[in-house]
């Protein structure tokens, strides 16, 4: 029923700066299970071999998965009938322990064959240099995140260390991010497979309810979208392509789009791996289509700030509604550079957008517009500035 795919693309900023791609991805299709996995090397001076680290993480995850799930006697074969949550956790922890141990072993082998060079160490921090020169914490140079998922006939699970996202579509078309988020991941800080406590830091999700699709991505992809809503809609577009094109064509279109997404979005390397029940997507394509999104249509009229009272303006703009600050001048709604020049969108739903102007909140719905007027008398003349804000879906 399922098919697994993966793709990795170097980031636009890495191409511009002449840096190597730090990401790696993989997928496996066989009769007993399907697998998707992505890894993002940390990059930067102290992690100068993280491009190798991400590749090692993907390769080791695939190897360990084959040992655990590739036969009836595999080390995780007991998951098929296990109903005890604690036992499920212990089996997955054992699997993750083997992944981390395998990664460390590959790193040790790589260090034995290829010790650090002075050229590699040229840009490391003083603290890292001191450690590396003592032969301590060498694995950090290979640091990387890891997200892997496996699906069998009886269950599926996802395992995660570090940042990036796992996005799941149910057979009803609803979308979730079921693996708990790691509070230790913020800004450019992330947990890592190179950590001595990596086994205890992994998060997971296990379910016997099989999904329609599971997408794994590194932070270069999810960092290219203003919110999870837009990130999820990106995957809906991918699923719609699988519903209307051949699998080969759908994969190719996604692969070709990743460099463009990087250039328009985060600029970072991009990796995606996923498995899809293509028959399910084709049979119910309407469930997985990109949903219409809330937009605001804005009309600005007035003469506020005019050098001559007879001067006036009428300006129109449109913006996709997302939580954050809207600068009216960037929309071409500058009036005479007086009055309201920005407002906050504080919440967004499919039938309401709440905005805040100078501490006053307005609800904009399909049936209710916001009308915001400021008036002043200047040199005996009345000046005003009015914003009409309308809700629409598109």
C-alpha cells in the first residue's frame, strides 16, 4: 500500500557561500516495512564534519531498521503484538540505542582513517579547539539531528532527535505533528545524535492506526513557512500532485521545487523523506487538497496628512492572514505617511481574523468588516484616515 521516497537539496545560502550540503535523507521499500529518514548536520566551525555525520546517521538508521524489522526474528519483531506501552517504549529505546551506538562506531572508524586536519580546525572556537586537541568530544564535529519513521502492516512509529518536523496525514485528511516537540530546540540550538545522552533525549510516537502519509523534514523546510498552517498546506500540494500525476512525476516535481523553496524561504539545506498510501490519496483526493486560506482585503481612503485639504487617497491591498505584524506601507497602503501604519494580527481561523490597532481589537469575519477611522481638525480643515478590512477565503 505504501511507497517511500526522499530528496535532499543544497541550500541557496550554502551555494552562495560555497559551503557543502549538511543534510542527508533516505528511504527504503521492501515487503516487510517502508522507511523514511532525514538528518541535518549542525554546520558551523565547530561541527566541520557534520555533513558526514548526517550521512552516517541516515545510513546507520537504515541498517539498524533492517536488522530490527527485516525478518520475523528481528529485534523489534515483538512490536507487532505488543500492547504494553512501557514495553513498546523499551523496544524502541533499544532500537534507538543501537542507532546511536552504530553512529558512534562509524564516527570512530572515520576518525581512525581520517584524523582532524589543521585546515578543518581553522574556524573552530577556542573551547572546541582545546577539547579536540586533547582528543575529547571529537564526535561533536560530526553532530547532526535525526528523524526516522518506519511503517509495517501492523503499526508505524517515528523517532526524533533535534529539530525538524514530522507531519502526519490521517485517512480523514486531518494533519497532526504527533512526535512531542523538544523544548531544548530553539533558535539555532538543538539536541543532537552526538550527545552522550542522545538515547535518553529522543522522542517518539507509536500507533497502530496507519496514516495516509507521513512527511519528515529538516528545519530548512519548516523554517521556510510563516506558520505550521502554511507548512502543512505545502504537503497538501505534494499529495495533490501524487493524486493527479504518476509517482515518478510527483517525486520529480518536488525534487525540482526544493531549490526554489530554499531560495524563497530559509536559504538552508533541505531534506524531505516520506511514505504515502498512494491508493488512499488517489481514492479520496478532495480530503488532501490544499485548503483555502484566510486573506484580508484592505481599502484605505482619506486625506490625513495632506498638504492640501482637497488631496485624498484611495489605496487597495491584499494579504494572506497570519499572526504577526502587517506593515501597511509594504502593501502600498501608505496614505500620506500619517495615521495607522501597521497593525497586529493576533489570531487566525477559518471564519475569523482578529486584529489589534493601537490596543483596540477588531474581529473580521465573512459577515463583518472592520472599519477603523481616525479624524483630526488641522488648520480648520477636517482630515481623516479610514481602513476598511474585509475577510475572504482563497
